[in-house]
């Protein structure tokens, strides 16, 4: 987008970019950019905070009034107010230690924990009037079952026409992530994304299952499955060495 800004400016259209990675912006040298100290995917700051998001937007638009250039990169002076952990937040449930090891046991725990989150997820949907689940087109229990079958090594067929099994696995995993994180955020507390991520990736059966699937299919013979395992299951910051 920074490079595109130059072409738009040549046509007489003033541009401002929002930068999340400052070194990259410094290399591409956009006409104007506002660097923000937020995590990837949140260029305007935390969700459900329109007042803060408006501050970011106004700061970006004010760069149009500046005469400096031809390259202007300015830093937004405030951190994400939700970056700090909320001491009042508690997970929707605290998973018990596994009674047995192995893929079958983990698959059973995954399905059981998804059921435990149902009430909390309904509460989150009631609070916000929406959900980001639904990419797979499956009910969340069916997503859990589909992922569990892959975990058991069954490589099940795709439940939807026109979508390959590896692609459906990716979609089902994305739905499970969204479902669990929404459920965990239900209630009056405002956990940081790090709190939610630590809970999901380090303390739940769905998180553990996705780690296990990534490890199992990184060297898959199916190139599509290998690509999905390596790039779309676990965020880079959460990949285990």
C-alpha cells in the first residue's frame, strides 16, 4: 500500500498509510504514513473502542495538512489501551490435566472443551450481536469433530462440495480459534489479546490440538496440507521451537 500511494499521488490523490511495521514503511517510503504501536491486524487499535479508533484516524488524516515531505512518517504517541492485561479477567474454564496421553485422548478433550464453552460463547454473541465464526459453514461441534478426526490420523473427506479436505481443515481450525477466543472474552472484563492467546495456545485442548496438527502435517505428502500446516494453523509468534 505504501508503494501504491506514490501512484495515487501522481494522479493528484493525496494518501495516508497506516503503518504497523515501521522498518518496512521506512523501506517503501510512502508519501505519508502514521506508524501505530499496535499488533498486526489492529491498525486502529483495540476492537469495540470507537473513541480510541477515531483518535488514530484523525491523527492519520492530519498528516494531509503537513507540508513536510516528500516522505513523512510520524509515530502515533499512544499505546493500545487493551495491551495491558486485565487483572479482573478469568478464563471461561480451567482445563483439567489430561488423564491420558496420545492423539485419541487429546481429540476427546478437544470436543469436551468446545462443549464446555457453549454457554460463554452464547453470552459473547448476546453481548456483541455477532460472531466471527462460520468460515467453514459447519456447526462448531462439527468443526471440533472434523479437527479431532484429523488429529486421530483419519484424514476425513471434505463435508462440503467444492472444498478440499485440507482447506476445510483450515476453515474448521479458524472457526475453532474464533469460537474459543470469543467465549473466553465473554463478560465485563476486557482481557488483552496476549491474555487470550496465552490461555488458548498454552492452556486448552483446542490450542494443543492445533499445535499437534501442525507438527504432524508439516512434512505431509499433500502440498496443500503442508502449506496449510506451515502457514495457517499457528500464528508465527506462537510456533513452538
